[in-house]
C-alpha cells in the first residue's frame, strides 16, 4: 500500500497541525507568580474583604508584583452565572447561600460577639438577657434596609425581642457608628478582634454563626495561576 500524491501533499501540513494541537492541549508549566501579569477578579462583601482578602494582599503584592486584582461587589443571586461566564474568578460567601454548582473550599467558621465603644457603661459588668434586649442596637441588614437578623430570630424563639434603632448596609460604617454613639451591635468576631476602639463581650444568648467558603467554577479549577491564588489565600488565613 502506497500513499497517493494528495496524501503526500497533506503529510507536512497535517504534521504541523498535530504539533500545534499537542502544544495546545499539553498542560502549561508551573505558574511563576513573579513573572505573571495575571488579572484576577474576586467577588466579596465588605466582610470578606476585611476578614479574608486584606490579610492576603501584602503577600500577593510581594510574590506577584505585576499581577492585578479587581475586587467586585458580591451579588449572591448572580454568583453562578458570573463565574461561568468568566466575569469573576473567585468568590467568598457563606455556605448556606453558596451556589451548589460551584466548587468550594471551607475557610473558617465564624461566631458573633456583642460590640460597643470602649467604656460603654452597659458592658462593664455581667449583661443579662433582659438588659441586652433593652439596649439600642444597630444591624447590618441582610435584606437592605431591614431591621431583622439572626439575633432577632434567636430572640423570637424565646418569645423576646430587642430594640433595633439603626439599619446600615455595610460593616465598615457599622464600626464608625459604634465608636461614635452608644449603640451596640452583634458582629462577626473577625471584624472586631483587633479593634482598640471597641469593647467586645460574649452575648447573653447563643447566636448561630456561619461557615465562610471560597467558591470557583470548573473552568479555572486546574488553571495553575488560579490554583496558586487559592492556595495563597488559604495560607494567609
């Protein structure tokens, strides 16, 4: 059996095409952050920015000085589609609301503490549940302007209610409110554990905490640069 003239003509261009295909599907070499000009897009709330990303930035800038990161506002309802369509590479969100179709890694479990300005008279001694309910509270609203959260659900189970005087959209503003007023707040402990302007005590009732996850899509699961970023964040935590 011998090749036809047409087969001989195809030999070289097919060899080149197969070599190009082989290079295209062969896994790339190890990711070198020092030489990378990667741009990562990460979705996080202000809580995720403070408790997760802030601690990773210095090491990221040192290891990958030419890389860039865009932190975008967390939109829980759009997370899955944003990740699938490459609008974001990573997201940080609580496990109870995380899309099931995204890959996940548990980062930590968070608990709530009662915080107020340093020297607040209500936090100087043992705080009873009745006294807790009579304090004026500020809440970061989970439903944008609401006055009900997990603390209110726990109180309602006991037939109790607290006084929520102020609802705010962000944790950053919450700290400023606590420092400058006599309002108190139930806050995730990681946000206030290093604050010198706030006093923190255990609340007089148990409030369910939450699990924080790192989320990403299958399309970047095996990408060396994304694997490096995920591991870097975990190491910093």
